[in-house]
C-alpha cells in the first residue's frame, strides 16, 4: 500500500513539474515575439528618422540655393542701376 501511494505521489509531482515547464516555455516564446516586434518598431522609427534627416538636408540645400539666387539678383540690380 505504501509503495503504491509513493508511486502515485511521485507521478503527480512529475506531472506537476512538467506542467510548470510548459508555461515557462510559453513565456519565453512570448518574450521573443515581443522582442521581435519591438525590434521591428525600432527599425521603422529609425527609417522615419533617416527620412526626416534627408528631407531636412534637402530643405537646407534649397534654402541655400534660394539665398544664393537672391544675392546674385541683388548684385545684378546693383551693377545694372
């Protein structure tokens, strides 16, 4: 009787531990999935930052060209008058 009870108790404990391990594996998979999603979001944000920097550089170039044209126009007016 004791032997049967001990075997049943060990079997119950083994199944209990096996069930706990499955949950930790699921949590690890969820953590990996969230990490991948976070990395994807970071990549998208970096792409937007790069695009904004490119647009900012283009705007600065356009402004410099505009100032250069204005200076040239003023010098033509000054020499032409």
